C-alpha cells in the first residue's frame, strides 16, 4: 500500500479521552476511531489486523473439526425467554419493533446455535459436533472503558460443541485447549489456562485463557513449564513458590494477566431448554452435553497492543502486523518503487511511505504504526551497498543488499 | 470438503413457509436457515458463497481507489438526530439502554462515515475520496418476505465518495458504474442501469442497477447494445421498440428485473449537517458533494438463486459457486480419494460426497447444491477410461481421463 494514496493516515497527537494504551495508540496510529464509548470504527490498518487475527483463529478451529457458520445478531425475544436470559441478563440489549415485537441483540449465541442444530443432531451418530462463528456481539455495559478491551459492540469467535456425555466433552476440551494455546502463540502471546476446582464432574467447569502482560487486570500464579495458572483474585489454595500441581516441574510465579478466551461446560441447560435431543444406541432419547469456547477477537487485538508497544508506538507481532515491511524512502522515489514492486511480487505485505515528508516524520509514523521490519532507502544506504534494515523491536540497523532483501525478509 | 464430515447437510424436503424460490432452495440445499422472518443464519455453504461475492465486490472497489474500513452497527441517537433520520426513517431500529441512552441500529452509514471522515478531509488536496465497508444493516420492516431478498438483517457494501464539485462526482460515478457492471458480470449477472431524468445538475440524481431475471419485481425497458434501461413502473417517456436514447444502436426491449445496486447523489446534505468542510484553493470554506454507492450482498445472492436454478436445484455461476467441483463416488472410495487430493493440490475447490448413500441420493443432492461441475467416479466410468463429467447446466456427460481432469476443470 502506498501511503500517498491513503485518505486515512496516522494522527500527530494522541486522543484526549484515551484512558488506556490500546485506545491511545490505536487511534493515534490510525487503526480505529471511537464512535461512542465502547463502539469503534476499524480503519484500513485496523481492519487488516482484525482479519489476520480472524484468519489464524479460523484455521485453528477448522483444524479441530469446527464447522463455520454465521448466526444473526437480531434475535427474537422468544428464544431468550426460553433460556431465561431475557429476564436475567442485564447487559442484553432489547429492541421493540414498530409492530411491538420484542427482539434482542446477540450477546452470546447459545440460543441460536441450539435452534439451528436441533435439526441436524438426532442420533448418537450425529455426535460429537463443533460449530463456530466469528460475529459481532453487543453488551449494554453501564460503563464502557479501556479502548477495545471491553466494548458495547465487539467481535468474538464462539464455538459450541455437542457431546453424548461428560467424558466426551472433557476429551474435546483437551483438543480445544491445545488449539487455543497454539493460536495464542501464533498471535505472539504466551497463554496460560486457569484450571477449575478440579476432579470429578459433579460441578460445572469453566476455564479461562490468560495472557501474561504487565497491563493485565488479573493477578495470577502460573507455571513456566506448562500451561497451568490460577487466578489469585479468586480464592486460591496456592501461593508463590509452590510446586506446580499440574506438571510438578517448576515452582509457581506471580504475574498480571488479561483474559482473552474462556470455555464453559454448559451441561444440558440449553439442549434441554430447546429440546435438542438425540436417540442413543439403545433407542433412548437423550440430551447432549454442550460446551462453549469463546475468544474475544477485538479484545485480543487490544491486549496485543497493551503488551507490545514502547514509548514510540505499537510493536506488532509478525503474524498479525498490518504489513510485514514498512518501506521508507528518503528522496529515493525511483529506487523505492522498484523495491516496493519487487517485494510485492514476492508476496510480501509492504507499506510504502512515499509521501513528501521529512525523514523524521516518516520514521515517527513508522514507529507509531509498528510494522516488524523497517526498510530505509536513502542516498546514504545506497552508497553503503543497499537498504538500511531495522527491526521494530531492536535498536541496531544493518545494510542489506537490495537483491538479498526479499530472502532476508522472508527469513525474519 | 468431505460430506461425511459435515454435521450440516442438505435437507430432503422443502421448507413449508417458503414463499420464494431463493428461500426454498437455499434452505433445502443447506445454505441458510431462517431464525425469524427476514433474519437468517448462513450455514457453511452459504457462508462460502457470501464470502466469494464479498471478495469480488472488494476487488472491484479497491480497483477504483476505494479504501475499506468497518463502521459499527450500534450508533448513538445524536448522529441520527443531526441528519434528521431519527424522526423520519420509519425502518430505523431504536434501542434504549439501561442508562436511558438512545441508540439506533445502522440501516445506512452516511452519519457515521461523515463523522469519521471530517477529521481526514480538510483541504481540497484531500479530495476526492472513496470510503467503503461491507457490513450488516438492519431495517424494521413491517413484513419481511422473499427469503434473503429483503431482510431485517442483511449484508451490504456501501461506498461513500467525497468531491469538490458536481462535475467531479459525475466523473467518479462513471468510473464506479463501470466497476459495478464489471462486478455484476463477474457474478454471472447481466446488469443494466436506469438513467435518471438526464442532463443538468439541478436535481438530485439516483441510479439503479437492475439484473435481468424472470423472477424480477420491476418492469424495465432495456437496450441489448449498452447498459441503458428505464423502470417503466415509474413514469416513462419510452416504449418497446423505441431506439435506445443512449447508444442509438438498438431498439428497446421489455423485461422484468431485480434491483441489486444503487447510487445516490447526496449533494451537501450530510457534509453540511455534520460540518464536514474543506478549504478550497482560494482559502474558502466549502462543503464537499457526496455520493453513495450500495450493493445488497445477501440480496444479490438471493437474486442469483432466483435467476440460476432449475426444478432440481440451484445452478451456481462458476465464480461464486461454493465449490467448482462436486465429486461423487459410487463405491469407489479409494479412487475418489486420490482424485479429491489431486484436485485440491491443484488449488481446485472440491466437495466430495463420500457418504454411504445410493447413487440416486447423491445425484439429487449434487443437483440441489448446484456446483458447476459434477465428476462421477464409478466402476463404469473407470472401465470407460476415466471419470464421468457433467456440467450442472447441461444434460450430456462425457468421460475424461483422470490425469486430464485438473486441466479440464481449470479451463471450464
């Protein structure tokens, strides 16, 4: 993308109303704009990052047998009355139509997915199943703060699984957990899983996926050698220095963390309420056990900015950066155009700052936007034998010959 | 995709409440499910088609300089009061929050796009601009019928352009018109454009893009030699057999058609209301002229089904079919698996009916789903020298050697 062609570009000054780093940097660098508290427009850079996060989540959900659908946001009140959510979920947005019909805006999709799947799950042969979608959700929050960490309108991936019994759900949860740990790692994040009170299936289990970050709102104890963690804000039987009860290989450390995903054991609450039943091997009518697996997509984007930034701007992890390369030319338009075209031909995402601005202004914008690799082409770099390459998360730069640039970039 | 792995599959019987072909076939073939009138879940096949239509639209909007963003659906009442829509748009869904704040659900995005762009358009140097997004919209319809043709929740691409003057808007409209005609053609549709009362810029102009189809709700006169058409349901000065007033090469014919896109000249209504102004070359404050360019994405999907089907099912145009190839094996699992893997390796979208069903049931589902190329591998086809290939829109089949299948498919 050529920056001279963009009508939407980074700002010079930070927004006055930003209460968090993600809000300030995402606005200043031109990724989002706040329409009202908790509701954002995603500008071109922001939309690219969102789509890259989505794509990684989609690949991992597909890899564990998830079937992707897209459920609607506008929903009839009846299904929320069936589940009981209509009267008990205070963040549920309610709408009255011109004809006095009541609707709700989806804040979760258990009601819709059971309505859809009761047609397709009839026999034990139809189980297990995992259905997911990536869709915007709505919550009537009393106060929406913290940028895109907690929105009134936000993007989520939610998957729902259906099982013959508790053991099968637990088996699939282990598969899903591995997928979650893998996808957060692909997003550049180290995640840990809170394990519930443990053992036995007598009580409903829920798991939280926490990302270690100084900006996190939760205090956790975690193990470096496995994915174990506990939220110490809840009642905890563990303390710093205890041996990890899961892997027994390391001592527990303390840290702050942000929740980016969760899993709930829904039991038969929704399958019974919506009469989603199946016939088991003995011909008996049974209700499946249901699991729910969420990831806040926009929230994860915000957590990544909270974790990866410095005083100059965002430092995007490679896999979800809006562009891998930020090409900056200092009065070397012609040479830069050749490099730009050649990188693009090699399938590399590249942003070219071809505007008529000072080197200093271009460097400041490049740091603000936060692409992993900055490539500068200037008279000086050319006389030194190529282009000046600097990683966003390093301070030293080096000269790379132009004909070696593509292969260098691909191996970063 | 292997059909044996799919939990969501075509139905045997048509839905009882379907009042249109698109509703009946899209449900029966497993593309959508109705949650309530005018609100649908997109099942895996439906989502694939929707994404393919989106991708074609996106390519064509990018090619004419459109910058893609994503504007929110939940919107503050204030912006709708500023534009006057709050009191005058009867299909606007209104929501009251727990804290008694009023919100609207986006049914169009002029209010938001001007709010966002007033920051980026300040000088004549910032013009012209074209900003678009592909987003779900909501309309409080008294009655929602006709499947996905007219929804309460529906997907639209809407682009907004900003110009120094009327001439520049008209110039850009000509560019956008060509992009629209090209993209509808890529979707397999022949589109025509209603031309407004013509000449002079004294009155606000709007254009409709109509697709010729027997199931269309509009009666039009059109020219075969150019894109001219008029809606004869409006007052028209033309009649069948008149010479085309645009190209003068052909006589006007009559047909029925469906509207799939539209363009509005918004003048300065929104730029003035939201004080989106720019400084012209003489240093004077001016308000840009604004254009709006819509395409109903879900509606277009419905129109395509209304146009391309027969009594056995849907007949998808090649570019947006859920899969290019529907591979059907008749007790030739092993041979089919080889073909499936080889087609996939060659980058071809293929659906493999690997279920344990009769040949007749598989053929019926294949016709219902409507992929362009059916490939049958059976003992008979193998002894005849390969696989039996039939186009969905033809009746004759032919034998193609297996090692020639990929290149045959790629050249269809």
